[in-house]
C-alpha cells in the first residue's frame, strides 16, 4: 500500500529528502518518473511509451504529496516508511486506494532502480 499525505500536512518538508524513490514532492510542484530512479522511459498498459523525464502535473497544490506509483513504503531500503517516521504531525499514512503486497512493493522498487 502506498503512503499518502493528508490535509493535516504543515508543509514542513521533513519527508521529502527521506524518500529513497523521490516520490514526495512539494505542493504544486511537477513530478517526473526519472526523479530519483533509473527510469528513462516506461511503457503503459496500452503500449504507449513515455519519456521518464517528462514533467507531470502536480497531484496536490495545497500540501506536499506522494506519487503513489513511485511509493514502495521504503521496502528494500528501510524497515518502515521514512516519511511517516520523520513527520512531526503524523500525516503520512497508508493510502487505502493503493493496496499492494510486500512482494509487489519490492518488485516496484527493483523496477524503479534497475541497474
């Protein structure tokens, strides 16, 4: 399950540098698949090929946000999600819309950081 940042976020930014996948972005900031990963391109389910360096629209303009498809809950890096560990207001919580097994999260980590 990916982690999400709730509206209680105080925009302190403590979580952003802790993410090993660069899945956390400042409110209103664009994001890229290539940020913090080895991805250069990716193929969508419909066969479309995307340049991983293309900027994507922000997911949230009010508070910091996590790109769910880049979040691995720190599996393969740490024992617990680092964003939640450092958040002073406990607003980094499991996202019920993105439930994934530990095996799926580990495979995602390997995909994001393939050598």
